[in-house]
C-alpha cells in the first residue's frame, strides 16, 4: 500500500521548511567583536625615573594596560573633570586614549606614594587612625600591595581577594591574591569609582580612602610630588602651544604646494 498523498505532501513541506530555516540561520550576520579601546602608555613618575638610575622596584608598563582596560566609562566622563582638574586641567578636551593614560599615570603615582612601586609591599601601621580591625583577617592596621589595600576591601568593594587561600601562603608571597598587581590595581579602581561616582566624594578630601589623597598630610605631599610628570595632553601648555602655532600665509601655502 502506498502512503497517502497528503502525508507525502506534508512531509515534503516540513523538509522544505527545515531547509529554509537552516539557510536563514546560517545567513544571519555574525556580530563583530567590539574593538579594544585606544590606549597610550603613561609617562614615568619621578620615583620610577629615579629607580631606573639607582635600582629598586619599578612600574611595569604592562600595569598601564591593566588600569586602562579596567576603567569604567564614568571615570572618562565629564563627571570627574572637577576632581582631576588640579592635575589634568584639559581632561574634558582630550581623547579617551589620553584620559586612560592620565589614569594609568595617576595609579602609578599612587602606587609610588603608597607602596613604593613594590607589588609585595605590606605595612603594619602604628598610628591610632590606622588601628582599625580588618573584618576579614581580624588584624588591625595592615595594608598590602601596590596600593596598600586590605582584605576587607573584598567585601566593601567587590575586590578579587581570597584570604582563605592566601593565608596558606607565606607572607609577602607574590602568589597571594591581594599582592597580584592586576587584583590590587583593579580593586583601587573600584574604590575610586565608588567614592567619586556613587558617593560623590572629591578626589582630594580628608575622608579619602588613601591618606595620600588627603590634602594637608605628609602623605599627600609625597603623592603630589609624583604627579609632576602627567601626560603632556593634560597640560594647559599643550593648548597654549597649539594656540601659538603660526598660521601659514597664503604665499607659504602656495610655495609649499609647488
């Protein structure tokens, strides 16, 4: 007995529909991956220049990339113009690549003032203001890494620290999560974003996370000295040089075209 014509016709239509669906799926355009953000290397801070001469821990240029890739859009926006103005007065007028280079320089300067550019730096603070018990380790007055952070920052700011794993390693081991430059620098960015964007704090204030960003302190003067070599695009001198550039006369244009 032959199959019923209706059944045959239905099967044929189903097969055709599947073929068409398959073709339409394969012909769908594949979304192109977003291009990486434009980045520039940051200039060396004074401490980095000095270390190149006499030896000692130096800033790794690869850390510029870590900072620049981790920056949220808000730290490249006009929302931070007023805060970075003392160090980068042209921030609102420069490219995003130059803004990233500024922040890479900023964190290099902060790391120089806080941990002497040493990724494994750890300090026990004796001053009363720093004798705050860490909610994770239970130890008071201890900060670690390039930016001198604490394990409690994992809870407060969502940093990628793992004390349970780190406590099995020797103190100062570069394998500790808090001492790995990527984790430490990315945590610093999260702290700064929360303070500037969410809490509307000023970059320089007496309630800043880092004492090096608290004007009037000895630590702040150490940091300020490291901000002496910000990227050229930040300086008003770059704008002044552009304004002073002579405009060629019509005769010069004709001559140059020959």
